[in-house]
């Protein structure tokens, strides 16, 4: 009886493997995916500068190809794109970052005044709405909030104590990443030829999936960078015209918020409207102008900018996007969140192209 059960279980196991890996192409793709994921996950902390350099080189490759189409040699195209990349990095480090840091320090210094004003407003609630709020309950909430803020402050100090290590890591990134980006672009053909020799011979399905992934990721990431830049620029001009405090800092928040779909737009609402409220209050017209301008920018982003920039991107359900953000963000932090949607398109492309039992359309050798 035991032998018969073992035979049945073995038969179901073989049948399951046959359905999952119906041909050698599927087995080759599965092996490539498993090895790639294991290497990236296990070496992400050790080789993160390399992975970051590969991401930037991949993003810049599209510009190199466009310049090459103008009958410019690849070496000259690489130099032009790399110099543009270094100019953008210089703008980020020597102009944008100092301004944002200065405004961040100013905002942090104003936190005690903001908290005092917020506490005063909150303590008025029992008088204005006695049927909903009691003074004892409000006092308990304020005490708990002060304890939480004290805990956050202590954590901030501990992070500041470790900032020296972070500064050393940043200096390593600033030196290694640009250098590797240049060589990844310059020696692309040589590096790809070296890498291909380690791949399975039967890789037609793998190449087919990669071509689809390459198109979708390229469209998404290039569109996302454009969206970040446009929102940052428009927000900075708008907040400067409105004379809103911390205009550059809030504009950076507006640009970065698109990295996290659905969630980012909600989170950035609090600092923008919060700064406007504590600067002008609710009685003046300035707060209303800021609210209207903020709403218009968000509406234009969703109605015009996103359809225009991502018209060729793969459509993903909102639930799939949120799951991807949680999963990949938990694995790789910021880069996992930023690349959550492209990685989700990778999963979708693999599942879509995966051969089913009896489907031999992709059995051609590459």
C-alpha cells in the first residue's frame, strides 16, 4: 500500500514538473531567473554600488542609442551622455542638495513652534466641540504624542551618530558609481559577450522575455524620471510665485512622491498643506491659493502627464502595484520601491510568455 502511494505521489510530482517546465526553453529561463535572483539578493549589500551603476548605465543607454542614430560613433556618444550625466550629478550635489539641506534644517528648527501651535489648536477642540472631544482625552493624546516625538528624536540622534559611516559610504558611491557607469557604457559589447558565454545555449525564450521586459522597463523608468523632473520644476516655480516657505524642499517632495504610486501623493499632502497652514493659517487667501495650486498640479499629473509618459507601459492592477511596492521595498529598500513597477512587469512578462503544456511555439533555438 505504501509503495503504491509513493508511486502515485511520484507520478503527480513528475506531472507537476512537466507542466511547470514543459520544454528545455522553460527550464533554461527558470534557471536564469533563479540564479539571477539569488545572486542579486545575496550580494545586494556587498555589491550595491555595482547594481546601482548597472541601473544608471541601463538608463543612459537609451540616450547613447539615440545619438548613435545621428551617425555619431558610439565612443563619442558615450562621452557626450556621460558628461551630461556628470553635469546633472554636479547640479544635484552642489546646488539642489545644499538648498534642500538648508531648508530641511530650517524646518526642523521650527518644529517646536509648529508643535506648540498645533497643541494650542488641538486643546481648543473640547471647547468648540464638547460633544465629540473631552479635555482629559485630548490631554492623554497629547501626552502620548509627546512621548512618541521624544522617541523619534532619540532615534534621530542615534542615526546622526552613525552619519560618519554614511558619509564614508556616500564618498565611495560618488567615486565608484560614475566610474563604473562610464565603463559599463563604453565596454557594453565586451561585457555582454563575456556574460553570454555563461548562459544556457537554449535561450530563445529567455531572450524573448528579456526583449519584452527591456521595452517595458525602458518606457517606465525613462517616463518616471521625466515625471519627477517636470513635477519638481513646476512645483518649485509655483511655490516660489506663491511665496511659500521651503519651496525647494516641498518641490523635491512633489517630485519624489511619484516614485511610490498612490501612497506618495497622500504622504506629500501633509507637508505642503501643513507648511501653508502654519505660515498663513486658514483665514487668509494664501492658504486657499496653495491648496488650489497643489490640487491642479496633482490633477495635471494624473490626467495629462501620466497618460502621456506611460502610454506604452504595461497596465498593472492597483493591487498588484501595492503588493510589488511592499514586497520589493522590503527586499531592497528605496531601490526596491523605485523599481517595484518595473520588477512587477518582469513577473508579468515571465508569466505571460511562460510556455504551457502542449505549446511548442517557443522551442526554436536562439
